[in-house]
């Protein structure tokens, strides 16, 4: 550690006492732990209780040129939490207060360390809910950082759509509010959307005001099967084109269904499968389900069953809920690596099919699940990282998929973010626009202390 | 005109010939003409045909430090088109090609000079439509610049929600693409949303990719009346809280109805009125209208009639369609000045009621129309600008309304933008965040040539 960083940690210790830890185990737990990217721990971890502590910590780090990396739940997938230059990790998880729920305006204001499940637990008696549901029980601060979405995004949007306003501790320690609680505004630059997806490189989000939604009068869930992934994707495209306001539409490929059958002791046809959910009034849900049944029949969809009973719905969706663990269980000692391509829906079938061909050609295991209503899908590549051939094959598959998505006028990352793992594709994806992102970064964080070495190389 | 600007115009003339005009009438027509703000013409107007011409013009202006102001339709309301430091006005209206409509993905890519009506005219046989409808038949480029919305925003969102990607000529003349056509992305900073609402201060939008929507199977329109504005707003708030997916919900106050009766020879009750529209399936629209009827009854709503027949729908909405001209006709020789406050919906009734009190206390005429489902409303203040007392009163009303909206955690501008007219409120509205907007502006446009002296003082 540099002399300057040792001074910074001294000063942080004076200010924060035993809220600061330099314990190696703590530091490792607060860096990247989710995929095969190396763990690069910070020099110290600070557990903060309020925005003033965040601000003070940033000011000290700014004084010594020490990097600052915010930590929420630790569930990011692209190395966003790593500290390649060392620095201070600020653990936001104790800033977990629900500040205010405004039922009349359908908004909630929460501290950044509140998890999505904690918010929904808090809302359970209000008739309202917060729809954004990435795989993990992430913190809302982390979900802002990566512009997270999930299975509900096809109906309710992503973090960019549901966040009204942010409170952010900026690189100079100043705390700003990015917007009011008005539902729309034309008052100047959209700093809210600039911070969303910036992965902690422009400031640390301390408080978040989100839109809430009414729990639907009726929820219907269903499952159906297709001869192959291509026909399933065609059915999805047609469903979206019909303007059917589907709340969830998730693809599992044959390999994923096989994994789920084994893991959750199910007995599903091991073929391309769609899991769907309809939100609306009692009659609206029946209408939607009926129309959906008609659409899928045109694309070889079979055995469509659906139900509005909660217990039966949970049973129908059981395969999806355990998809991650089921995939990992296919090869327990392998590393799991999730891809995140997102393409215009007209290209989805081709993109998924070509990717599966790539996987099969290299005799790898990579089940596919997809938020296919948005053109987004994940391959869970299971890789023995001690086997050089496998690692080379995996890298080839990743690389080819990222370029394929970009060539289709899509993106290499629909919801996980760039972090360290996808930096090499940003030039291809953004071209000249990347330089303007960098100039914004430099203007707001001239000393490059906020989560450096992320998003671009 | 400065020596440098004369040189710049020489060079522009060499490059563009008679596409460049220095005619005073042309210059005045291309500056602000909509409200009582003074007209401040540019030094020359250039009519461009493609992005390369935009890029070349910007490069020449950059070389000579000459301001660049983009012109679409001329319908902005806050002086966005004025050239207080002189400069070049780039008229985008000839860049009016529909580049591509992708029915499968529900997207359209258009040049910036395409108007919203031209796009919908083009789409008329596709079963798709573009929902954003500011009062004027604005160009999509202009609508991006001001983050426009309109009557459909309560259901379909604003420009920030429906734009997928932009092509922008930046201050160095470089042309960038802000995003792919993927429906969602977590790949770096959201330059799309940064440009939307930046009012030409960061670059000139040359091409826009937007989401399209399916024309609903059924449209129902209706009208109902309330004892006062407060009860109408309470009914709106409850409608939104119920999660009723209303497509339009517009408030007209008693004065506005009176104006519409006179102008359009109608015979409506001259009291607070809501005009509504429901989009959905045949049964869905009946459900929505029935529920809406039940809600308004709780707030003294009466005489609710609605219909799905197109001719009858048009008749019901006639009052709204001519509201602008009807207001102006109340006092034909007065200047019309539109306010644009937007507040959390829980504060809407109070904000509108207090504003009407302000107007009445000063014996001014100011009918109110509102996109009240979003908490946004406009007062059309009719002011004799030769009467100093009236002007002072009008300024007082504007000032008090802007501060009131900001105090209610809302904004002084929901959809018109800041331009020159609302700059004095930005400090109050944004606090410390304003400095970061300015630093972004400086980073991207260091010589301040892009629409200078707008958004902030």
C-alpha cells in the first residue's frame, strides 16, 4: 500500500473508529466473489450508517487520491466491486431504512442499502409493490448502479424507468438531489438517468425515490413448450407485437429444463419452454391468457396450462425460481459464468440459436434462461477453470456472443453492467460515443477516485 | 456582428451557397416567436439536408467560436430558439425522412425534422402509432430537445421513455450514436437520456429511434364535470392510485370551459371538467370506463358520458382540441403565456387551487388545462404587455407558481423546458446539482457554442 493510502486509512480510522476494517477476510468478502474474475480486495472496508458518513469518507479519500468503491449486497456479476488500485470499500448495507412511503403518489424513498425484498416486505399491507427483480436480492443502490431489471421488466421497465430521483454523494463529498418527486420534468439535464447505470463511477447513491405499482387484482401464471428455441422466440415476438401487456415471459432452453427437472424433481418436457405471467383484472387476465394460447399454437406451442391460484402458480414457476442453482448443480465444481446479451426482438431467435450452436460445437454446458420479452437472455456457462481448453472455449463463446449481439444492433449487457468483464466490448458497442462518456467521467471525477478501471479500458 | 462571425459566415457561404440566408425576416422567423419573450435572431439561417451538412456547419462554427442553435418547427415556448449572442441557426425541417420502420421490433428511425403528425401519417396502415403529442405539431428533434410529452404521457410516458437511441452531431462535429436498438441496456452511461431535455446545449440530434405502440383494439372517450377543481383533482388522484391504465385524463377549469364554449360553440357546464380516454380491448375499455364512473361519483363527478364511436369521441373531446385557440380568443390582442408546473399528484389539487386564487386575486384571465394524471398543468395567462401593472401581476403569478411547485417537491417545468424563461428557478430547483450539469456542459462543449445562455443563468 502506498504511503498516501496509509495516511488516508489513518485519517479514516480517526474519523470512523471500528466501523473501519482492514481485515483481509472482510476485504475479500467485499470484493468480487461471483464469477471467475479474480478477487481484487480494497485496502479497507467502512460500514456507514448515513449519508454524512459517506460524504466524509469520500472527502478523506479525495484528499489522498484513494479509490472509493460502494458495496451493497455483493451480487454484481462483472467485477464491479473489485479494487484493482486498492482503495476504500464503503459498505452501504446498514443504510437500510425505508425513509418514506407515499401511498397517494405511489412512491417510496429508501436508503441505498435497502434490498428489493425488504422493500416489498415493508409494502406487503399497502396493496403496492416494487417490480424490479434481478436474480439476487440486491440492494436498490446496487440496482441503480447497474441499471438492473429482471423478469418483470417487459411490463414495468428497468431501474431507468422506475427511479424518480436520487440523492448522491459526489466525488467532492457534496450531496446532491438529482430531481424532484414530480412524475415528469423538463428542467435541465437528466442527472438521475446519468447516475443510473454508472456503476459507482460518478458518485455513491445514498437515497432512492422509486415509483410503486398497485398489486394486480388478478395474477395468472402459465407454462408451455415448443419444438425448439427458434419457435419459442417467434411466439414471444408475436406476443409483444400484439401489444399483449404480458408481465413476465421467460424462456428456458432444453438444457435448462433438464437441469431444473433434476434439481427441483420436476417432470417437465425437456424442450424449449416459456413461463409466463399475466397481470390485470379477472377478465383481463382471462383475455390475455386466451390470446396467448392462440398465439403460441401458431408456433408449435403445446401443453399450455395456466392458473390464478397462488399455490398452483408457484408450482408452475418452480423451474424458473431455481434455475440458477439448478444450472450450477449440473456441474457442481465448475465456475458459472453468465452472459447477458440483449438484441432487438426480431433478431432474438437467431441470436439464441446461433449461441446454442456455438456452445454445442465446443461441447460445453451452458443452459439458457431469458427475459425474452425484452430480447435479453443469459447463458450460464459452466467452466472448469483448471482446464485451459475449456477456458479458451468459454472465452470464445463469450466473445462471439458479445460481437453477435452488437452486430445485431443490440448490446453485450442488458442488465448486468460492464464492470471489468465487458470493458473490451465498449469500443465496438459505442464507437465515438465512448469518448464523451469518458469526458463526463473526467469532468465529474477529475481525480478518478470513484470506482476506477470500470466500464472502459 | 464581430469580425470572427463575419469570417464564419463567409466560410459557411462558401460551403453551403444559397442554403444559407442572412435575410432579417428569415432570421426573425427562426428565433423565438411564441410568447412575450423578446425575439433575438441569429446572424444567419442554414437549411440542412443531411447529418454531414450539420456536422460541417458545426465544425465551421466551432472554428470561429460562433453559437449554433437548432430549429425544428419553431413551437418551443421558453425562448429556446433565441440567439442572444448571435450565431448560426440550423433549420432541421428539411431533414424529414422516415429512415426505417421496423414493425417486428415496434421501432421507427426518423430524421430529426420529421414531425409527430408526419410520422403517424406514415404509420397509418401499420396498426402502430407514436403516442407523444405536445400541443404543437413539433419535430421529433425538438421534442427530444425539450423532453416533450403531452396528453398521452400518463399511459405511454414522455420522450425520455419512448426514445431508444439518438444520432447526435456533437460540438466538435463528430457524429455519435448514443445507444443500440436493444430494448434495454446496462452498457455504460445513458447518453440517450442525457441528450433528451438538453435543449440543444450538448449537440444537435440528427436521427431518432423511437418505440412504437399498437393502435388499441378499442378506444373510449368521455367527459364529466365537478363542482370545483379540487374535487376533480381528487378524482384524478384516486384514478391513478387504483392503477386504472387511463390513456388520457385532462382537466379544464371553469374559465377554460367557458372559453371553449364560446370558441367552439359548445354548451358544456362551465365548471371543472375532466376529459378522459381509455385504451384496451373491447371488454377492457368497458371495465375501465365503469370503474372510472364509480370513482368520480365519490368526488361529486356528474354527467359522465363516454363512447367508443370515433365521431362521437371527437365531439366529446372538441373542447380540448381547441383549448389553446379558445383561450387566446378570450382576449385576442393579449399575449399568451403558458405556465408548466408539475407536482406530485398528492399536491396537485392544492397547487391548482392556490394558483387560481392568485390569478383571481389579481383580476387576471388565465384558463387552466392540465395533463393532471401526471400532476402537470398549464395556465394560459393572457397579458396586455403594454400595461405595466398587468405585466407585474403576471410575473408575480409566474414566480409564485414556480416556487410553489418547487416547494411541493415538484418542478417549474413538466414538459416545455427551461430555455430562457425559467432559468431563474434552476438554482432553487436543483441546488448543488446544477453545478454538475454545468460541468457536463463544459466538458462536452468547452467553447460554449451549442445554444448558449439557455437552461441556467
